[in-house]
C-alpha cells in the first residue's frame, strides 16, 4: 500500500477508532499527569487580581448559575474562587438562579469548610436558590434580605452575622456569574447597567466568545473561560495555600486540563490527517 | 366568555402593565419605586408558581406514557426518581451531610456530566470528517481554529505570546461579529416587545 492510499484509507476510517484514540488520549494523562505549566491568561488575571486586592471584609456574590452538565469545567472555578475569597478575608455570598446549582455551590462551600476551616454565616454565606431569574437580579439591587428571607439552611437572613452590614448591590464589591448559558449577560444587563455593581463571568470554553462584547464595553471586569481558566485559577489558589502553609491543594482542574490539552492536540492531528487524505483523493480524481 | 378570558384580558393586562413599567423606569418618584418593588415581588411569586405547573405537567405527561408499552419503563423510572428525590429531600433535608446531597453529588452530577462529555467524542469525529480546506474562507477558518484550539491548551503556554494572540482573536475579529449579531438581536427584541405591548403581535395568546 502506497503512502497516498494509506492516508486516503485513514481519512475514511470508522469513527469508533477515533473514539478509541480520544479515550486513550484522555485517560493516560489522568492516570499519569504530565503537569504542564500554568500561565495565567489576561482575563483570568483581571478577575484574580481584582479579588486579591479587595479590602478584607468586602462582599462578593458568587452566583452558581450552572448545572451538573457543565460542572467539569465550571465547578472547579467556583471552588477555587470560594477558597480565594476566604483566604483573602473577602466574604463570598453564594446563591444560584438555577435550581441545580444549589447542590454544586453547597459542595464548594462544604469543601471550603473542610480545607480552610471556614465558618458558615461568618466567613461565608450561602443563600441558595431563588426562582425568578432576572427579577431576582433586580430584587437584589433593592434589598437582598427581602429577596432571600432565609438562607439555604433556613436561617433568617436578618439574623446572619455576616450579612448585618449588607443591604443591596451598594455593599457588594463584585458579582461573578458561573454559568454554561447566557445568564452572565443577564447579570450585566440588569445588575451592572441598572445598579452599577461590578460583574465578572465564569463560563464554559465554547460559550466564551459570546461574552467578549461585554468585556470590551466594560460591563464585565474579566472572565474565566473554560477548563484552562479553572486550572489557572486553581494553580494560583494553590500558591496562596502554599504561602499560608496549608497543604490541602486541589488539583482536579489542573489534571483535567492536562487531559483536555492532549485531547485538543489529537483533534488538531485528526484534522491534519483528514485533510491530507482529502487532498490526495482530490488529486487522484 | 372564552375569548374574553383567553385573549382580551391577557392583551389588556400586557398593554396596561407594559406602559406602566416603561414609564416607571424613567420616573424616580417614591410611588413609582413602590410600584417597581411590588412588581418584583409579583414576578417572583409567579415564577415560583410556574414550578407547580411544571411538576403537574411532568406527572401528567409521564402518567399518560405509562400506558404505552414502548415508553412505560422510562416514564416509570422518571416518576419513581422524582418521587424518591422529593421524599428524601422533604424527610432528610438538603444539608451538606444529607442523603439528598449525597445522591445529587454521586448520581445526578456524574450522569449529567458524562452525557455532556460525550460531545468531545462526537466533536473529534465530526472535525476529522467535515473540517476540510475547500477554499480561502475554509483555510482562514482552519488556521484560526488551530490557533484557538492550540492556544487554549496548557501546552500552548510553551509558545511565547500564545495567550495574547488567542486574546486578540477573541477580542477583535470574534467580538466584531458577535457585536453585529447582538445589535441585530437587540433591535429585534425592542421591536417585538413594542408589538406585544401594543397588541400587534398576538402569537403568544394563540394568534
């Protein structure tokens, strides 16, 4: 068989072999992590530095507007940002506009309790889910405690120590919407435009392109996009943990990003092989 | 009586509330603010009621399908899963150590994440078969795709200025096209909203 025939045959290979190569390409780096270096991309740096330089006791709303389908990408970001806030003395207020986000956000705060010994209602607040979407965003701009009468655990928000000085967006330094949908844009339209609160987005890699107009217009201060951003943020938080002598590092996003990188390189390789076969078969015709 | 309830009253309500809320946005008077606060409460109450409708609709749909041999097993699993999660949540609570949260973390999350992750396999197969250099536009698209795919890997960190190049592609050519689409959609939303408020667009009440 000539090289030309080989490539033409390869370009028509059954899809199950492609699936198999991708599967192997993803599994091997998960078992034997290559630990590629992390370098913070410009958008991630903007969000990280913004939180890093907030005065102690500032409040940040972390809205878990995502569901388990995008959890591998978005959930590590949520966990890393929660830890970052607590490590810097910033109080994260967890909430969600999607009913499935409640369980994921709760998981992130439970991990923060375990790793950082964070105390509920003092170091963080978790309000849970509230139905209404854009109406909830608007309501928080008037009075957070009237939208959320109780937190996720049933405690009256008027009785929560950490929420005493908080009335509405005027007391919030930043809102980050973690999502796999267009909800961060809703935050920009209603929370930023109407009330002027700073907003950032944490989204999946495929939807990142949709949000650049909001960054350029200054409606978002920055954006965490996809698994890469999750790995970069996780790495940065690990460095703070190391500085503080806390050894409980999280490497889930870093390991998944290494596997993801191999997967993406394989896709590039497939496209090249497919095109060589396409060219050779065209020349033959 | 039916046209009055199904069409005339909803159209009148939308017209009156649409005009009031549009004017309210520009009036900073306390009465205007009270109207706004009350409307937010009303909205949240209506959104919560929608969940009751969703549950009723879900149960009705799957109860009907229980009679169909082909779908009965799936609908039975759907109803049982719904009932089990609801009962566990009501009885044991939804705290971090609850059975509800354990089932959510160990069943719901892996199931949904796995289903979505299958996309990686379909995408790689589709890219292999469909991504062909057939002309100048396809070549530009492919070069851009290569840079973005490579630039969003951690291996791309070994190449100097890779992050900056990816950022430029996303923040300049990508942004230009997205903004054009967004302006078009925005104008469409404004036009449709005005038509709905004025009762010109009536598809939402059945035409």
